[in-house]
C-alpha cells in the first residue's frame, strides 16, 4: 500500500513550519534599546546606587536626581566610570532616585521610608530578574518542533511497515 501523498506533505509542512518558527525565535533580539537598569540600597546612613545599560555596559557620567515624595530635589550628582553613585541620606523620607543617561535612557528607583529607618546591612540587594520571555518562546518552539519531527518519523515508519 502506498502512503498518502497529502499526509506526507502535511507532515513535512508542519515540520518545516516549526523549524522556521524555532529559528526565528533564536534570531529575535530583545528590544531594550533604551533600557537602563538602576539599583539602589541603603547601608547605614548612605544610599548606594548602581546603574548599567541592558547590554551590561556601565553608565558613565549619568545624571542622578534624588527627590522626596513632594518632588523637592534633595541630591544631584553623576555616576562614575563604574556606573556607581552614593550619597548620605538627606532626610528620613521616601526617596525617589532618577537616572538620566541621555538620549532617552532613563530609570527610576524608589527607596521606601521604612527601609531608611531600618539599620543597613553589609550586603547589596540582589537585582530583580524578570521573566525570560525569549527563553520560554524558544523552549516551546523546540518542544513543538520535536513533536512534529516525532510525528513525521512515526508516520514514515508506519507507511514503511504497511508497504
């Protein structure tokens, strides 16, 4: 018995569709052209700020502006070549730290007043990590691609046994 040419073409088409989708997911670069990461933590009576671009390059000479909840400017300064800046706590209130790194690069961090009142620790706060959407999409694409390959191979074996 000959295999059905339409079923063969369908399995082959599904295989190549998932292969192309998988390759496209690998090639997709994340669109973080203007993303700047800003981290701030309290140690004793000082606030330490660390900043970097999405490419892990440090922000050099980025402008830092610290304001209180009313919008009053408390501290200004610039980051060093390592993307770091530190300052003494100007008052016991919520502090909003804004980094302006030029050409649309901007980031904000808020330190709550409760964190300022607590004694500082000697450890840096770990950076927050988001959901790796790109990795999830690639993983699902590979799973679907492997499923299509398995279906294709099973169909070929079944057709070869019947012949």
